[in-house]
C-alpha cells in the first residue's frame, strides 16, 4: 500500500516519523517537513519518493547509501546532523531529570574508522542491508581509513577459502590484523593461511586462534605501543581515542595524587594518565590486561601502572576500596550500574565517565548525582559518523 504522508520528526534511529491514522510509522531516509510517498507495512514505511524535500536534505557522498545499512544520516546537512547527535545525548538525560546541555561537539572522524567487521555471504561482502539479514555487496566504504581499502577483497578471499564468515579487520601500525569468525567446525587453518602473504597481513586468526603472524599488530597509545590481543576492543577511530584521552587527562587537577582507571581495556587512558601519576587499572578482559602490562613495562617515562583483572559488573570495587582522588571509567554499552552505585557511596572527589550508550549513561549519571556529585563539561565525541551512535563524556565532582 503506497500513500502520501508528511514527516513530522526524526526518531532516535534516524528514521523519519509520520503520523498515519493515529499511529506512528517509521520511514528510513525521510526528513522532518518532507512530503513523501511511502509503502506501509505495519509501523514501518519504505520511502518510495520525496515529493517536497526538506531544506536540510543533502546529496549522500556514498553510492551505497540507502541500500547498505552501515550509515543512516548521509542525507542530513551538517548543522542538523550535529543537532540530532546532541539530541541523542540530551534527551535521555532530561528523562533522568538532568538538565545539562552538551558543551562541545567534537568531530572525531579523523582519517576514518580503523576497524570494521564485514559479513562474507553468498550474496556478497559488506554490511547488512537496512532492516534485513541480507548483506549488501560493497566494493568500497568511504568512512574507513585508507589502510582498510582492501577490506572487501580480503573478506571475499575469506569466503572463497572457508565459506560464510564474519571478518573483522583492524588497521594497525604494523599492518592489517584480521580475525575470522565462522560457524563451520571444519574450517581449516591451511585454507586461510595463504591470505597473510597475499594481502601482506600482520596477523590472521580463525575463531579466536592464531593462524599466522608476520609481525605483531601494534597500536600507539600516548607514548606507548600496545600489541593487540586477538579480537580486542578498540575505539573506532584514533581521533576519538585521542580526544577522549585529552578530555580525561584535562580533568586532573593539581591536588590529584591517586588515580584509578575502571574498564581500562588496553589502557588508552591509563597509559596517558601514567605520564603524570601512578595508576591502578581494572578490567575483566585478561588479554587486554596482559597487553597493557606489557606496554607499561616497555615504555620509558611512565609512572607505575598496576593492571588487575576484575569483573566490575559482578565484583565492583566497593566504596571502601575506592581510595582514589580521581577515577575514570569507560564501560561498554550496558553501562556500569553496579560500579557507579559504589562510587556514589565513596569519597572519590572526581569521576570522569565516558560512554557509548546515551541511555545507560543517563542512568549511571543520575546515580552519581544522587550520591552528591555535580555533573559538568558534557561533550559529544562523534566517531561513529553517519550512524545513530555517539560517544559522550562528562566530569563529576564533589
């Protein structure tokens, strides 16, 4: 059923919202104020044509936009784009009764995303189509760093070797780090090993096991060089990591003596904080903790970093263990509810929280505020460009 409708607003997933017979219909790639033709299926609409385009509609820069599900916002002009991203952060905070505007919008696209996971399937290689489990075949992706230009070719070669798989690729200083995931139990190392020489890879792994390593994949963090564990978490862009680290280090004051980094990962904050202060670092990922400890031992000019493996979800540091002046935490999308409850009861003077999910961030921020902290300097860090994801950070002081 194709009808004509007016788009009234933009939803948090970047979809245009139309009111039709008293119910909301969500239409990807449509913008507020536009008169559009849409095909309706329940509460979902497919854009058939734009009758009256919005003033803030622009031409997408990628020919795959609209078919590939990797980007949602390329048709939105820059001022509207930034306002949308800021709204993603501020709206959940208002629902949590926190009235604090974003003070800075930081463009952290840098040279592009340094990591990508492509799906290799019979229908092609790329990201999933919007609202689909089918893959849209890609020849290139313009939001990736130039070093990942061959990512689609590598994923196609993986498909030829082992069949359907997910191929995660990281551009490191020493070359591409490729990790293959497949459900095939009979996938053989010898089938994919030749890809290391063919594409001059730094390392190749299959289902979490190393196949071959020409040289360790290395990432620079501050003055340290960190060897990446297989399948480890890494900020999407180097620019975002640098901006977030600058924010964290900038929140230190002259009275700070004791520092803890919770959910420290590979140590993008700990390694930079240790240029000024000894750091206690905690994370439940043992390979990341080991990589951080190794980087600390081989980096000159750092203060002591004590890296400890601990599950801060099930076993958070208690208020009595939080004997620090300054704590930074950067939890995954689920947030850090158990840990921030302990922080709220502690005597820690300054907490800096970075997050990638606005809703869990708002929840955790409200817990800290209820515990007596004042929230300030809320920033948006846009590393997931053209998507509906956004990073944020804020400072909490007693």
